[in-house]
C-alpha cells in the first residue's frame, strides 16, 4: 500500500509528531513514509499513552498529531487514550491497522471490530483515503466544535461514520436583552468554547466577575482582577462560587456543557444560557441536563452581548475578597498543596502545568493561577487516573525548552511510570511532582466517613525515587515546602533535566482540608 500522498499531506498541514506501537505491516510502512516526509515517530510503551501524547501535542501546537498502532489488541489498548481525549476535547488523528470489514481470507488473528469498540466516543471513524485533501478533512473534523479524536483504519471501508450534528432545539431567549439591561450585578460563566471562539478575547475587557468551568481554566488570565476562578457547582462554602456568585443578580452561561460541570443543577437561579450555533456535541457526554436549552450565540449576538456587558461595572473588590477568604481558609496548613503550588509558580512562572487526578487536582483548580488555557492540561471532565503522564510528555515535547510540571499522586504515577523514560530519551525539561500521601486520597475521605475498608486505598512505599533514578531522572525528596523550594532551585541550576520530586502530604490533614474545597 502506498502512503506517500498521505504522509506528504500530513506534514504539509504542519504535522510533525506521530506516537504509537507499530506492527511489521502497514503501520510501519506508513511511519516510514511520514519520516521520509519530515515527520518524527516516538515509540511508546503502551498505546494509550500514544493517544494521550498526540492529544496534548496537537492541543499545544494547533497542528495535527497522530497515534498509530496495530489492529485488535493494539487498537483496544489505544482506546482508553482516545476516550480521555474525547472527555477533554483534545483533537488528534488515530490510525490503526485493520481487517477489511468483509475479510474473505478467513484469517481471524487479532480480530476486533474497531467500529463497535469506539464509534460512540470518536468524532469520526473512516477507512483509508489518501486522495487530495483527505488529511485536511480529517483534521477539520477533529478540531471543529467540540474537538476530539478522529480515527482511520488502514483499509478501505464503506461503513464510514461521522458524528452527526445534533439539533440544538434552541430555545430562543427573546427577552435576554431586557434581562441583561435590567441586571445591575451580572456575572459570566464560560466553558471551553471560550478558548476556541472569537468572543473569548473580549473577556479581558470586562469589569464584572468572570468564572470558568474547570476545563476552561485560563480562558481568561487568572491574574486579572475580574477572574473569579472556577465554578463546578459542587464548591464548598469558602469557594468563590459560593461566596461571590450569590451576589450576582444574573448569571450568563456561554458554552457551559454537562460534561464540564460536576453538579447537574443550574449554578444560579437567574441564568441565561448560550452555546455555539450548529453545535456538534460529543457523543461521550449526554445533552444538557441543566433543565433548559441553550440559545445559539451567533457572532452578531455575541458582539451585542459583550457590548452590553462592557457597560457593566461591579464586583471586582468582591472577587478579590472571595479569593482572599479562600486562601485564609487554607492558611492553617503550612505545607499544603496550596503552599507547594505557590513555591512552584514563584520559581517557574513560565511553566506549563499538567494535572493528573486526585485531591491535589481540586487544589490546583483553585490555586494554580494560569495566564492562558494552554498553560494547564489535565482531565477535569474525565478524571482519568494516570493520564497525566502521557499528557505531560506530549506537552513537554511541544513546549520545550520551556519547563513543564506534572502534578500527580502516588496512585496515578503507578499507571504509566515506565513511560517517563521518554522524557530522558528526549531530554525534556519535565519536572514530575509526586504529591504523596500514601493513599488513593480522593476516595479515602468517603471511606473514612462511611467506615469502609481503607486497605484497598493504601499505597505502600515502593521506593519511587530509586526507580526514577534507575530510569535516568534526577530525583529529590521534599518533606516540606522549604525542601521543595530548594529542590526546584537545584533543578534549575542543573539545566531543567527530566526529574522527579516526592512531596510529602500529611494524609489525614490532606483529606480534611480538601473537603473544605469540594
């Protein structure tokens, strides 16, 4: 099979990175042609990590990145990474060897119907095609609202599947102009659409409180006075969504989708809902469950809406007070995740942050203050344990020589630990910060309350630092924030090599303090 045209189209579009576990057939032939066309292939230990790296790299660069593997078990291993990318809205191109749909030879080695496995969460599923414009079409499909992975089997198929647009059944809010005009204290809550829209750039000019979903963190620089932080619907009394949002007399939600909120209840009693026209909702999340349909926000409507919002001015002092109240509530714990995040951001102000999942994720949502949405990558919608390693490697590869910091628990680090050898192979400026409490901490709080067994949640010390050293990473042990600060200074002095730091957290305090956030 000739792949020259495919490879040339991929690199012409700016595609440079391919990740995966190849076989000895068409996948290796395709990789060879991509390398000949100027691309580069990185072999991962597990296929899911290849999908994660492709999603993170494509998100950072805005250019196509691909993951390639064999049929059957290879594709099945790839699928969790593709699902995670679907949850988070990270685009990538997925490619695998495959049997033709009507295999005539009778051969069934590694048989699997790929379409049955993944059609429900992929943006599209296609057979091989290298006619002019084929790769551009796949990439357009992967990046349109909402972004996600698009798959291609390396065989011709007649049962190509594209995600069909769902009718928004838009409920026209004909009175929204009157409601907005009457509001003296409106607030805004935006989802990830803000990071991909033309109107997103206007958030910085507003003088009203602006919240984001956790997934849209950084859509507005969190160093600006109107940045009110995140809203999940599940915040505890000291969070800005609980202390500040009730002071608003109107909440305007734009692109706030079910998958980006933890609570299905509307976040405010008086709310206007807007979303993208012709929205293609990802199959992985159901329709809006907030009890209302969003109105389509056209470019003209967005211009009118933001013109009206720019005439409003209130709440900036209240935003500052809400943040101060939250910080004060966490102050009693001297070596908290908040303290660690302050140290890291003071030392590494230009770093990208990748957050796995765990209790520290809740802290990061409130206390990692980012300038841009690409400065934070994670799994806020899927909470996919262990995905942070793949996302960190892809991000670090795209952003080098700037540093990247992976925040991960001693539970999540176990899933893909060996893949960190790729950071050594590629000399990546990646700092892995293991937030160690000896438990699956995010589950332990509930177990303590209900008297359930904590044995399944207990993680013994397997001398992680020695394992990391054996892989070639620089290592430091940080029992407190002073030691963490010292370790980061040494890391910088050494030239930001691939490194791992263990930061120790008091497990009982960790659970108790996190429960003040969510």
